[in-house]
C-alpha cells in the first residue's frame, strides 16, 4: 500500500488537482502535504502511511485518498484490497465524481462546497462543508440521498428554520421529479419515489402536485448548533448531463454571517484535528 500511494502521488502533477506548480518545486508529482490536504487528513498521518508506520486506514480514509489521488475504479479497488479491506460493492458504489467539478472544488478552501448527485447523495465535501453540515459519508443505503433523509429523519430538518420547512420540502420533491423525468421510472430515482410514496404522506401529497425544478441559485438561512443562524447564498454548477452538482455556499463580506462562517472554519478544523488524534 505504501509503495502504491507513493507512486500514484508522484504520477500526479499539481495542475491535475487544481494547484499551481510553483517556482521552487523540485521533486516530481505532488507533495505529501498536498495529498494530505486534498484527502482532509494531516500530513503526519499521510506520511506515516507512505512510510509503513501508520495504522490500517479505515474505509472512509481510503475513499478520501482515492479521490485525492484521482484513482480509477480499478486503482481504488486495488487500494482497498492492499490495505486489508474488501473493495466497495458495485451496487452501493458512489458515482465517480465529475473531474471538472472536482477541479473547481479543489480550489475552494475558504467557503463550504460539496458535490451532489441528482438524488442529493454527497460525493465529496470540503472541510468547510463538513463543519457546516456534518460528514455525509456516514450515511449508507437509501439514507445517502438527502431527499430520503428529509422525509424520513426528523433531525435532518434541524439545519433549517421551521418556517422554511415547507419550501424545502417542495424543493426536494421538485428536484427529485426532475431526476425522475430524466432517468425514468426504472431508475434509482423511480425506486426512491415509490418507497417515499408508500412511507411518507407529506411526500406523496407533494408528488401529486407535479412540480419540477432544478435550483441554480438560492438564498437561505441555515441553523448551526454552535454558531447559530447563518444566511448564505447558494450557487449550483451542473455537469452537462445534469447528473452531478457542485454546490457553493457564500455570505457577503463584512456581514455577521460571513464572520460566522470564518468562525465555523476554525471550529471545524479543531474538531477534525481531535478526530484524527483519536484515529491514531
């Protein structure tokens, strides 16, 4: 595993991951600290993996490394196996992240950003997005879809003011209907619709309205348990086939919400460091 990580790191160029080559770069490939930053882990942790001194990485760590090193599916499966894990099952395998969206995400380190599928499944988050929404990689099965969680898990709504729940419910259903229209009744979108129709009265009622929408921009208030209400502007960038979305959340400079996002970045980094210490 250590040799494989080192060779894949050396095979990448900074511009492959949205970084500037810099004037003083001597060694080929990416630096260890660059890979660590892309994988949302400490440089020390990644260095110990390459030096055969680290613990067995978890599946979540391996997934982060696979994305950071831009591994193909075959390379990712190989990494899992040499690290002592089974490769992800094909049925639950997340969609490969669109390279163009990932290159943009790599450049966004001071504002929350994440890449979603058409069903609201989080494929990758930056640290700011994790600090704001929590780590979406913990969800499995149907719960990977934000639409499913919205209508089945009451805690999912705590991030929004109660006065906005109705609007968010309509938006979730309208987005799902857009995916349903593109993919058809036999797709994963169709299966999700049938399950929610049978299990959730609110969803079934909203589905019958036949509202269709894809939000390219939005303004909303988010509730964070530590810093309180944050007003953000949301911008969405879609892939050509509309299957993936890069969602970026910002607040105007010199506003209270902008200051709260800056505070959240510090709090998120502190929690991330504590979590890493526990892994070690």
